[in-house]
C-alpha cells in the first residue's frame, strides 16, 4: 500500500510542523481539509496548550492531521547549567533588557507525549531524537501512525528498525531546525536528493522528503528520486493562516523580491542547535562566536535568547529575530493557504 493511502491523503503534500507558533490549528486544518496533511509543531508548546490545540484542530477537520514533538531527555529539558555567553549578556546590558531565565529551558517531552496518549491523534511525528519501540507501539495501539525524522541514512535506518510507518528525510536545504541527532547529520549534512538515494539504499521504509521544496515540479523530482510525499515548510510561512509575525513575514517577502536579501545561513547562535534562517544583523554581529566551544547547547541557548527575540518582535525589528527559512525562500509568495495548495497540485 502506498504511503498516500496509508495516511489517507488525496495529495502528496505535507505542511511542515514548524514549532514556535508558525503552525496554527487553522493552517493545519486548511491543509488537511484540502486533502494534504496539515501539521502542528508542538515541540515548544506547554502540554495543556497542546491538548487544547489538538481539540481545536479536531473541531476544524475530520481529515488526518499530524502533531510533531521534539524528543528531549528530562535532563535536557530541565538543566540550565551553562553560563550566558559574554557577548549575549553584554547585549542585554547595553540595550537595558531584563534578562530573566526561566525555571527550565524546555517543556517536558514525557508530558507532551502523554497528551498524545490521552488525546490520540491520527499521525504523530518526532524530531531531534528517537523514541523507543515501546513508545511507537503504544501510539500505534491507539490508532496513531508514527513518523520519524532523519538527516542521515543511519538515522532513517534506526527509525525503520523500531517499526515506524515512515521517515521524513530532511536535506541541508531545509529551513529552521533539522531533526537529526547523530553527529554525522550535522558534521557532513547531505543535500536532499543525495540523502534520499543513500537512505533508499539502506532501508525500504516509506520516505517523506523535506528541504527546499517550493513547487510542484520539485515534488515530482523527489518522487522520481524515491520519496513518496513532500513536506513543505517555507512556502507556507507567507500564507494567510500561518502564525508568524508580520515583520518576519515581510522579511521573507522582501527576500523573494531582492535576491541579495534571500541569503540563508546555518547557525547555532539562536538556539544552540544548527538551524537555517535568513541572514540578518544578529548573525552578522555575533557570527564570530558561532564556533565558540562555550556556546551553550540546545535548549539552553534557546532559553537564553528568548527575551532577545521577544524584544525584537515587540520593537518590530527583523534584525534580531530568528527568521527561519529554507534555501527556496526566494520563491515565497503572499497568498492564501488554499491558493498555494491549488498551485502545487496544478504544477504536479
């Protein structure tokens, strides 16, 4: 059976589950009602809010949808033992920004996962790590399809071995944080087509492709390479139901008009984990510290820069926000979500 049929989809389009508010219940439901797979990035969402958002999606669609969680250990989500980088502390002081660290750097993954046990969803996907075979089976017993995320063939093979239904392979072109956890996935990141071919050589698990996919022609290309479905993120960021702020959205649209401003960069400076976003003053000003050994890991640095990013958003400043975007950002359009979906299908 094809993955399209397994997931009960009409079209081979998955709207990527981008965390931090970009993916709204309205966006997910719009995509699902169209016949694709709408997704909610729940990795940075409090468990009670996640439960509420799942209920909202269920009220807006009777079609399959997906919830994505970030796999973090209890130690990772509770530990704040790194020093705030000197350059970051100095920035807060110079700009009179009150730097108050939270009690913990991230929400409990165990508590988020429990939400999916208590309030089952059609499809669950996982990123930043791998769950256990027992957790996979626990979700399947509730009728939930399970999808893993991989940036390296060995990660995809590991997911296949614990019985997931499919693996989303993310090429280096992808915007925001990619989901790999092995050192190889960051030390020598693979382009999407190479990743698909190498993964297909070591496992026959159904594949979903992500990274720089912006058109129907690109969907056909990844299908020819060996993936069944396309997961698309950046293209949805400038649509009407996306939840990013207007300044962020305008920066993306500006990038589509001026190719000089469409440069993206892989960076750890915002969160401690490698992610791709538009080049802005924050990355220019502090880029010299990118390779610093003392750079705190994710999610600690993410917690430390949260106030900085919130301050920039409040002051309508795109230069100190994390403007996550993939390498295909020059092709974004200001359009309704439904218009993007119709165009993708027509191009296919």
